[in-house]
């Protein structure tokens, strides 16, 4: 009994430590977003303070952060949709023909550093006159989302009964109809997981947006660095920007949490 209680106390302590490590930075960010500049940088930190919205006023009233947030939404949504449009048929073909090397090849885009693609893309898109627009960010961010979507979808497609597809082919279903009416509904949990992960990866990606965006197409995560200076950093506005940037992925995850967890669990089991 004593040993069991000690083990249980150790488990609780480990869980509390993990929760503290995960929650404390988020709590610090939220509290700092509602402090004034002097209180954010105060040493020792002030836990009791009068909340203020000055940081958010500065963020939206004195800057175009709303535009940058909309840009992030458009780029992340566009790249996610483009990635799924390309990934679903590609993953289905890989799974159906039992080919593993194309899936492995797509990982090159994730394993290689972004700077490897950046310079050729900058030269190419500059020659095409696309640098500074949202379209170029959608295209480049799709390179990030495509491998994620492919690898998330493959386990679902591998467990899908081949008889379903063969029956639809016997009934005369065309490839596009077969994909939309048979394959996608069966692997919809995987599509949801792939969409969420792709959106989050695109939303948080910094490098391509930093170099390829313009004044009107800058994303929120790039714009947040406007508050970081060489000698002075506006920590209050930066924390407010961090809260705004973190909100959409968190809301998206909370809204479809059950489907996300269920989809990840289903995809982890391969028949």
C-alpha cells in the first residue's frame, strides 16, 4: 500500500510538473498582454495589477494588425485547401498501388531547410512579378502542408477496404466521382486531422512570409516582429500580438477536439 501511494504521488507530481511547464508560458503571455509597459518588464514580476487594453489598442488602432491577421487566415486556409486537393489523390494513388517511395520523397520538403527553396523561389517569383502577393504565399505554404497531409492520410487509406473502390469501378464510377463519393467520405476523419495540422503549420510558418510577402500581404506572425527593436522591445504589444496569433488555432482545435483526437487514434492503427 505504501509503495502504491508513493507511485501515485510520483505520478501526480510528474503530471503537475508537465501541466506547469505547458500552462505557465501561456498564462504569462495572457497576463502580460493586459499589463502596461512598465508592469510587463517589472522585476520581480507583478501578479496583482490593473488590467488594461492599451496593448490591444496599440496593436489594432496604431497598426494594421487586423489586415495582417486576415492575411494569415487567407494564406493558411488557401494553402490548406490546395494541399488537400493535391494530397488526397496523391495519397490514394500511393496507397492503392502500394508505393512508398513517393511518400518518402515528399518528406524532403519537410526535412530540407526552408532557405534551400527560398532563394530559387525568390528569383523565380520576382521574374514572374508575384512577390508581395498572397498567391505566392499560398503556393509556397502548400509545400509545407502537402507532405503533412499525405502522411496523415496514408494510414486511413491503407485500412480502407479495397472492395469499396472495386465495387464503384464495376458500377462505372469515373475517377473523380470515385474519389469524391467513395474515398473521401470513408477517410473523412483523416482529412479533418490533415486539414487542422496543415492549417496550424501554415499559420505558424515564418520564413517564406518574411521574404516573399509585401506591405499589404504581410502575415500576423511576421508583423508581430515590428514590436521587436534593436534596443527596445514593446513587450506589451508583442504579447497582445501573440494572444491574437494563438487564438484561431486554439479555437479551431477546441471546436473539433473530439474529431481530432479520434482521427489521430484511428490513424495510428494500421490494419
